[in-house]
C-alpha cells in the first residue's frame, strides 16, 4: 500500500551497464525488434556514453558505458567482471519525503540536482543494491522523453517491462529498506519479497553481486513463439505473454 508521503512511484527506465555500448545496443534492438534510441547529452559531462531505447509507450531501456577508465561505470564493470543491470529510474510526484526517508535509513545521496526542469535524486548503489534515481515529475502521464521522436519499430517483439530482479546478499533486508524509503508494503511469498511500483514489480533475489540481474518483458501478440530467456550484457531477459 502506498503511503501519503510517497504518493506514488512508477518504474520508468531500466539501465544496463555495458562493456561495448554499440554491440549491446545492436543486440538489444535486433533481439527485441526495437528502433534506434537517443543519447542524453548531460551524461557525457560525467564520462558516460549512453543510448536510451523506447520499449512500448511507457518505458525505456538505457545502455550506459564509460568514456574512459576513470568513469564510475567503467570501474563497476571491471570490478564485477562484466556488464549487468546498473540502475533504475523511478518517477515520483515529490522527491522530498523519499529523500528524508532514505536519509533516515542511512542511504547516501549520489546526486541531488535540477535536470531538464525537474529535481533528480540518485541514491547510492551500495545502500540500495544498485543506483536508484528518483525523478520528480508530478504528472504520472508525463515522462522526460515523451517529446523525443524516434522511429516506430517495424515489427517489435516486446512492448513493456513488467518486472525486474535486484540481487542482494540479504533480499529480505534490502526489500524492507526499499519499502521504508518508498513508503510501500513488501509483498510476495516468504523468501521472495517484492515491491510494486506502478504496474511494474521489483523483486529481491539472492546474489553475490549486488545489481539488477533480470528483466521481465511482455511479448507483442504474434511473437508468442519467442517466449523464453535470453541474456544480454549480463542481464537475463524473460519474455512472456502479457
């Protein structure tokens, strides 16, 4: 149940760290029938190359890679031995109560700034299990990239991201921390905690490398024969009917 403090929260963007951004982008687009994406020019200022690829009308997959060895993503990939799920972007109407709840939990802030006219807060990956970005946009029907035109895919295989897995050495404790930050209840069966962010789900699973390990996507009708799993840049994509 969402509290008044949190208002609501919607998982909008899933970010994958890649050793080779061109190869990972090509594999994602060809595997899932998606169009070429676009870059966020601000990220270049902090040493990141990126491409954001639209998936259906409401969500995006973003690929990020370091422009040099000193970039934080480059160090993360080197330490982990390869690419993986790096971050989540979550839209909220008001970041202030979530920041207060995060700080009460001892969660450190990586960034707190205005970007494209909106407050953007990033929560430390060592505290949250991966980089968590809070994007303050008070209209749930509006998103940063709505006005950016991209080619319509000729034959898309997927049209939504519906769930992600976040690995942790202590999934129950990590889920409880997220629940207190977002002001929502932990759901799921014993041993498989999860949170609902809009109509999307964040599951907490056991793993030695804290990161996003899997993404559930829905198949476009006519592509039911593609159901199954595929791994791209260290992330398992699970394809299933909606």
